[in-house]
C-alpha cells in the first residue's frame, strides 16, 4: 500500500462508519482514485477520479484526493440516478418527518443541516435529495457533510465532539472538510422520510437577527425547479411530484446571522 492509498483509506475511516466500509454486495458504481499520468509518465502530485475506468474530471492536486472522491460520488448520483427526482438540497428528519433545506451554493444549507444533525436530527443527505416521484418522500443518501471555509470552524467550535476528515486547502471551493454523520443517521440510512417543511436559507453575517417569510406554493415550485438536476429527463411524473411537494409542504425563506437562531426556528416547526 502506497502512502497515497493509505491517506485516502484512513480518511474514509474517519468520516464513514465501520459498518458502511465493511458492507459487501452488489454495487451501483465502481469508483476509485489514481495518480495521474501524461504519456505514460506518472505525475506524483496529481490525481484522477475513476468511474468504471472512465475519468470524468480533469486531474487535481494530490492533496485534494479525498475531497475529489466525495465530489465524484455525488457526480455519479447526479448523472445516473434516473429513477428519482434529484434536488440540490439537504434533508434532515425528526419524529418521522423531513425538512428540505435548499438554496444556491453559499446559502448555508450544509452548515445548517450539519448543525441540526449534531443536535439530534437524522441526516438523509447534505447535497442531493432523492425525491420519490410517486410520493413526497426522500430516500436517504447518507454521506459525510461537505463544509467550506468559515463553516468548518463554526461547526467545530459549536460542536467539539463532531468528527472531521482531513481538510483540502485551496480547492476551487476554498478549504473543504467533511463531517462524519451521526450514528443515528447511519442506522436509518434505508428509511425514507415524508417531507413536511421546506427551508430556503440565507446566511448573512450582517443582517439584523432572524427574518422569516412564508413562501407561496407557486414560488416554491419555481425555486425547487431551479435546484433540480433531472426534472427535464423524468418529465411529467417529476413535475407532478414537485407540484405535490410544493403544495403539501409549508415553506419558509429565512435570513439569519447565526446558526442558533436558524436551528431554533426549525426546532419550533416540530413542536
């Protein structure tokens, strides 16, 4: 085993539960990492992501290998999971019902989802929510939570017991580190959850406390549509599924300057 192999494997052990790493059975994807080559000549400081021998990305610095593996696995789902509607959204659940947290990159959705997970919610996903088109349920895609830049320190400071993998510095997203899901999240990784609430968060360090605005169903539909990866591929069934979620769930747009106020608001939805 090379030092490169050991570093990647050790990081997987830090952010995945042992039960997941030891599972056997059929696999949907066969992925891996290797050191890059040019004209057969190894490039010791660069690596590539593989999917069944296919290399979908350009080479990346070796120091970004563990982050690249996580990004690659997300890419596999976004490209090939064609039986469910895929939304760019985090999902957490409590008392049998789920809250969808969605927004553009930088909105704070992963940080908020991570905080809720570490306060007792179960994490279904932090990045790609898989919506069953015949219901308003989300199928879990439990993975380490991807945090960036200042969000890493926010979570580490607020939750000292949170477990993290190695940080990847100076990526195209800045500094990236992954937080290990809680045991409760792993144990319920096959349990779908019915979506009851939708949150459109916006973290703003300069805003004056928490502001909340209820979002009308038509606006919810339009906002969720912009976060969909494959609604145009699934067609009318996916449109109906998105319409059903938009009309059956209570949705809010929230702006906040600290994690506590946002988490307290979502906690209130479950009281």
